[in-house]
């Protein structure tokens, strides 16, 4: 990836006449609109989480999601992008690499360099990927996490943890690719697995919402206050993922498209397979639950189930993988709740973590031997090792960091505030003032 960025910057700087500037502008415009579409993902997350919350926590959930986005952008500028460029070979940064130097916040490339039509748009796309990881985590912990703890954990996940995994797994010099032959076109591993299992690590220390489990261990249904709004938010997420998946393609502006892994790809291939696994995920979840919330969550799980091979799969295979993902995700959510007593309010661990893991492993089963450009060919062992790395990279930091916050008394809101509702305890306005009686309105 760093060589591609260097080549792009050199090419853009050398283009002075004719069709050359058209090439560079096409490249910039393509990623510009991918990034714009990715903002819709976060509109979807906002609607999804606010709808999934109970009425007493709606605004607090929205504020948490908005602030995750706001903190992600500057932190990814100051150190997240540098981590991506500096760590492809492991835990020791290659600080001598020219592209790593270019990721420092004071570098010429990290500003209004008129000769560079590449760095800013690549940085913007990766920043939106980072914000996606924070939003995945955000939904799992609604209604009981302290806002300050959430921001700390979101920055750790989005601007350090996931981008470290991306440097290993989603970079032209990443060791999982160059040494093993890893392949994950749609980031089921470094985005969805890492974020999903980071959330699992936090949930273990955060604990369930008050009233979720009875003394005998059986679970109560803490239903969303506005299920239609949550389902609408999930559909917006699907719209935004077309920008997300477009950002997974390396485009040089002259009609040549490749993946980060070096193999050729077309938008047509991605369009076929994305729609097929999306539909498969809905059908799988419908067969398993008949629940509209899980049907749309199943659509996401279906996409993650086929994401590693959206560039190469035969569309009916993508459909079948999506069906499997739509069945696996709600089943995994039941196991987490019933057997492990994990209160994941929106099913983020199962939809992103478990379905993402299934997608990574499925590629090793169904696409082993496919060439990765000049890198080792794809194989099941690479996918298995990569899945283990993605799980550990997400789960361990999430568990350790949240444990430290818990020991310090900084992780969870006080019991009284949770019972009263985070909106009344923390937010200076009311989400639904018309629901209050006149006397209560006067008191407010």
C-alpha cells in the first residue's frame, strides 16, 4: 500500500498536461464520493442506536455516537494514519520509511499540497473506516457506559487498535499478506472482527444493564423504544456500505482497478456480490427469527460473511454465504446472552465479530488458491491465522483497557443514574417533552 501511495503522489505531481490531470482528478473524485457515502453509515448508526435505546436514554446514546465521530477525526489525523503507514511488518514501527514520515501530522503531504491528489482522500476514507469501528462498538454498550470512558475506548479502538490491524492485514506491505497470503477485500477482519471482539472485551467488564437478567439467569427483553427507527438506521448503513466497499478498491483513474492484495477487480464484481449477499443475509435471518430488526442486522451479517471475497466470488456463492451469515448472527447472539450472560444491546459482537470471522474463514474454504497479485496465493491457513490475529487484536485491548477503567471506577455510570435514565441525569434537554405532564414540564 505504501508503494501505491508513493507512486500515486509521484504520478500526480508529474502530470502537467492533457489527459494526465483528468486521471488525477478522477482518482480524487472517486474517493471523495466514497467518503461522502460513508458518512451515511454514521447517519445509520445514529438512527440505529437511538432507536434501539429505551426512551430514557435516547439522547445520551445519540450524543455518544456523535462524539465518537468528532474525536476520531483529529486523533486519526495526529497518529492513526501514521500507525497505518509505519507498522505493516509487525509491532516495531518502520520510522525510516518515506511513507511513514509522510503520515506524520507535520508532513507536507498532510496538508493543502496542490501537487498531491491522493493523500487527503485516502486519509479521509480510512478515517471513516476508523469511525465505523467506533460506531460498531458504540451500539453494544448503550445505556450504561460513562461518556468519558466510551470516548477513551473509542479513540483506542478507532485510532490505534483497528488501524494497527489494518497495517498488518490491509496494506500492500502487511505481513499477513506478504508472508501468508491473507485476503480480505471488504475488511471483515480488520474492521468488523476487531471492532466486534473489542466490544466483547468491554462488555465482559461493563456488565449487563440493570434488569436484563433475573436472579435465575434468565434474560428479560429490554426492547428498543422505536424499532422502526432502528430498522431504518440499519438500512442507511447498507447504503453507506457501497461507499465503504468502493474505498476498498485501488483506482488509478485510467480504468485500472485492483485490490490492496494486488488482484484485479471491477465495480461490477462488487455490485453483483454485495447485492446477492445482502439479500441472502435478510433471507437467512428471516428464516431464523421472523424479526425485522434481525432481518436488517442479518443483511449486514450477510455482507460481512462474503466481504473477504466480494472481488472474486461467483454471485450465487456470495448469496449462500450471506444466507449462512443471516442464520449464524442471531444464533450467536442467543448463545452470548443465554450461556455467557453478555448483554449486547444491538448484537454487535455476533453481527460484526462472529459473522466477520465466518466470512474470513469461508474465503479460505471456498477461494483457496486464488492469486494475490505478486504475493502468496490465498489459502485456508492464512485466513485461520489472520482470524486469530484479528480476534486477539480486538479482544485483548478492549478487555484490558476497560478493566483498568473499571478498577478506577470510571467505566460505568452510577446505578441511580442508570435507573433514572441517562437523558435525565446527563442531558439538558428532553427527547420527548410532549410525553411529560404539564406539572413535570413546569418543573423542567
